[in-house]
């Protein structure tokens, strides 16, 4: 008579615990799903900021000439590191289908996002078998940043990702996580030679698609190999993979990959800002640094710890030596710290410790989500946002479709300052000077000086005509005050800009 109640007691005690654990697993998965839905909706809008015009221009040139596309921004026959294998695929797609370049870039965003999500899932599975680990990792990668909004290609903050999803950097990051997952399995097991050769080719593909992400991928791969402490039998396979990757880099016909090693001086100035406001931009990542310390106590050869140390070393070396372009290796320190913060919530020792860590992580993620809440505006528009959220919204660039409707054609040369020069080539025209640093354009400085002289108020009409003839300029985008001999106003655009046709 007393057996039944005692048999039922364990069920009544454990049922709430099972329900709590299920809720603990489903909550991060639901939150990660909402983030993915938001990003998918952003693809529809494809907000324009940063380098989108460069990548659109690259697809434009490849669509018109797959074999000899020339410089993507100016009318010059030069190489360009933007002609990567991925952009070649997109150029072929645009050429074969006739789809708009911006439709093709939306498709690129979907592929990049899919690769990134599946890559994170695969790599995190090599670090933890807990069902909630991949979702927590994804949330940490996009939200665990800092109270000051930070956007840059190759960095996985939610707002940054929303603006760069169609970029080659996101595609390369997705490949990178798959590369790390594949490499981790290879160094842990007896992978065949073909697997190692495939890893070498994939490593080269990442480097060709986005060189800075390729550096991050390489640092992560080095950490994983060192952590595995491979025996001598594996060294020939590692050597063969590296050798094949170098051969692929050397054979790529669209640009000289190894020439980029001498291009750092041209990139230092624009990357200097990566070393500013570190605490405000990345302060929440300190939670991940604490998690890495705990992982180091459990395992001195933890791959995430080694990965972080390598990334932090390269980043610090760049700041100390003035090689600020090395700051693009910062994701090699951020990613392992963010992953460690997520994994600690499911792998810490006692359950009470895990729960406490999960609460701290949840609070940090909430702060990160609030910082990047303006991302919602890329779906809803600013007017639909509450006032506090609207204040965090950053308005995308308007674009220059209006000059195309006024008669500017593909391949026409347009005289424009730096900001419009970052967008105009996306529609097919060229500009006199590139809107971005170009390491293969030998006369870039001369072109920039010509643009500066043209728009200088003290430049005479005769001098302007000389510049126009030198670069075969057919159109000018400038202020209303520019009107004068040799120019005929065609139409006006946003911000007081005017499109002029060059006339004899």
C-alpha cells in the first residue's frame, strides 16, 4: 500500500527539472531562429552602406567580360583582388540569367548566411554535443560585442552582418567555420590524403575570396593543429595540404595574390580606427575572456585558448608597429572568446555554476541586442520603430539610380568625389578616381589629385576642360555651384547634388 506513492515521488520531483532543462535548450534556439528570420528579411531590403557598391561593380564587370573585366571602378586595365572565385560565380550567374546585379547580390547573401549558420553549427559540434550549444554560439557571435555600435566587413556583429551579408567576407566566414570543422575532424582522426588535399584547396579558396578572413581562418587552423599535437605521421599530410593551397593561390589568374603582401602601407590609414574605442566596441567580449581562462585551467591545449592568443598577438603587434591593417585579424581573438562564453553555459562543472553563467551570459546578450536594436529598421523602416530604437538606427545610403535614369550609360566616365565614387560604379559607369584604395592601380594618386583639382573653387574652366579630356569624362556629379562653361545641367538628385553633361 505504501509502494505506489514512493514510486511516484521521483516522477513528481524530476518532471519540473526536465521541463526546466527543455526550456533552457529551447530558449536559445528560439532566439537564434528570430535572429535568422530578421537577417533573412534584411536581405529583401539589402541596405546599402560601406562596400556594397564595390562588390556590385565587380559583378557588373564580370557580367560584361568574364575573361578581361579590367578595373572594377575606373576605366583601366588592371588586376583587382575583388575578382575572387566567389565573385566569378556571381558574375557568371548574372551573365547567364540576365538578373539585376542587386538580385544576384541578394542571392549571394542567402548563400553566405546559409554557409555561416551551418558552418557555426558544424564547428561548435566539434567542441560540444549539447543541443543548445550551436544556438548559444550563434547568439554570442552576433550579440556579444559592446555598448558602442561597430560595423565592419569580416566582423559578425548583428548590425554589421545585416549590412554585409552579400559581401564576399560573409561567404568566406561561412567557409571558414566549415573549414575549421573539417580540419578538427581530420587532426583528431586518420583522415585520408584526399581529405587533406581538399582542406588545402578550401584554405586557398577562403584566402582568395577575402584575404583578411583568410588570415583569421589560418590562425584558427594553426591553433587547432597545435592543440591536436599531431604526430610525425600527420606532418606530410599537413605539408601537402599547405603546398596545394599555395599552388592554387599562385595559379589564380585574376590577380597576383602574393603581390598583396606589399600593399599594407596603402591600407594602414583606413584601419587605424580599429584600434580606437576598444572597450566600448568589444567590452562584452571580456566575458568570453573569463571563459577562456576557465577553459585554460581545464585544458592547457584548448584550441579556443590558443586561437585567442594568436589573434590577440597579431592584433597587438599591428597596433604596436603601426601596421594597422593587421587589426583585421581581430576576429581571430573575438570569435574564440565569444564561442567560449557560449560554451561555458553548457559545459561548466556543476549545474548551479552553469545556471549562473547562463544568467550572466543572457544579460550580456541582452545588452548587445539593445545596442544593435536599430537593425530592425532595415526591415521596418525608421518610422515604424519606437523612439528609443529609432535613435539607434543608421540610415542606409540612398544610391545613384537617379543618374542612370537621366541617361548615364554603362562604361561612361563620371567625375565625382569619393562618396559618390563608392556607389556610381555599382550601376556600370566608371569614375575618374576609385572610391576605395586600389593596390593595383598605379596612377591612383594622380587620379585622386585630378579630382581634387577639378572640384577646387580656384580651378579655371580651362583647367577643368583639360582634366575632362585626360580621362574622357562624359558626366559630372557635383554641387549646384559647379555650373559653368563646358557643363550642362541634366537633373538634380538628393542632398543638393546635380548631374551635369560634359559639352564641347
